[in-house]
C-alpha cells in the first residue's frame, strides 16, 4: 500500500509542477499571439505551440528532444491555436503514429532502432519534447521566426529554451535523453556546459543528476545512422552514475 501511495504522490506532484510550468509557457505564447498581425512574416511563419508529444511521466527510461514541433497539424487542419495544445498527449507519438495512420519517417526509424535493442519495451513509456515549443515548417523558418519575435516583441526564445529545457528535464528526470539531431546535441551541451563526445557519428555525454545523453545526426527527415544508433543504445546501462 505504501508503494502505491508514493507513486500516487509522485504523479500528483509532477502534474502540479507541470501546470506551473505550462502557465509560464502559455503567458509567453499568449503575448506573442496577441501581437501577431495577420499578413506579417512572423504571423505566416508561426504554426502553433506544443510542449509534449507523450504522456507526462516521471523518471522514464528515455526522454526524446527534437528541435521544434513541425507544421503537420496546421497543414492538416489550418488551426494554429487550441485550448489544449500545451497539455500532455495521451500516448507516445512514435508508437501511436503507427496505430492511427499518421506514421512518418522519424517515428518509423526510431521504432526500428529500438526493436533491435533490449529497450524496445521502454519506447511506449518514453517522453517526447523539443528545444523550442514554437511550431514552424522548417528549421530555417524557426530561426527566422525567433529573430523576428526577439526584434519586434522582445521575446528571446533562445534564452527561454535554455531555461525551459532544463526545467522540464528536472521535472521529468529521465535516465537517458535522446537528442534528435546534431543541433539538439550542441544546444543541450551548451545549456549544461558540457562538450559532447562523438564516436561513429553518435554523441555521448552526461549532464546533471547522472542523466546520460545519446544523440545522432539527421539528414532531414531521416535519422542518418540507424545501425550505429541502435548499437550505442543497446550498450547503455540505465543506471545513475
């Protein structure tokens, strides 16, 4: 009974802390949204704001971090703003994508890599987020948008990314972070003052609280080296050091 009580208390605590975190993100989002003028370049580039593409889970084996949300939802629906867009998802996107008919390259490749490892059962219980929560159609569009928002609205999303990424990692406390692309590896290393080490095009380093970080390079939209990533993943020991 005590064990179940502790699990329940942990779930309540992480939900409460996430609500505080979400409110702060929403305040910045709403400031931007209020000032966007239809027809401007920044309004054209902006496609929405999302934080999590998974359930909110404490202490998962894996947390995936990409660059930013893509524009798939906007392209499909034409909707940029949803009341629930900052809430966690009901399922992990990469495994849900196969079930609901909206599969895509990175989801398939991630599943393929994990299927080759002893951690394949951990994938559906993983957490997925991004360095930047602002959705755009491409990385170039993201950089253009962030520069415009900084210049016009005094919103420095590069500083927000460093702050929010560290806070979300602290909240979720994963055993391993998977960086989806070289840019993510470099940014996360900068956020923690750590120099990533690359071996066979796979990055390895460790950040605070003994969290291991593994990263791979991409040739958009694909993972560049599934075999090397799967090997490095399978060699991990999921314990704090």
